[in-house]
């Protein structure tokens, strides 16, 4: 994300009733522990994923007949993990 920059959300409306939950400052090593650290890591990861770029896949879909049976196959190959890296 440092190389590609901030990803502006494509949709959604700011109703102005409350801001999203975001980290307000970074925590230093050893400053948080237990449930506090777990919650902080969850909030931080969620925030970073929300402003990261989309994941992209290359998709494959095929159908074929084998005798009287019809088979369908679909798969995905991850091209760019985007927010999934977070």
C-alpha cells in the first residue's frame, strides 16, 4: 500500500452520525497485551484492508460432456492479493 497509495472507496455514504472505528495512534511493542492487543490488531487490520486495493483473479470456466454426463469446472488463480495480504 505504501507503493500504490490509498484506495478511495467506490461507494457508500457518510451519514455523519459516527466515524468508522479506526486506530488513532500506533501502539509500541509491549504497550498492549492480551485482549487489548487482540482488539487493536483486529481494528488496525480491518482499517488497512478497507483502504487497500481489491484482490484480482484470473477465472476459468469450462463445460464438457463425457458420455451422457455433463461436467462443469470453474477455478480462480490469484493474480494480485490486494486487501487479502492484510
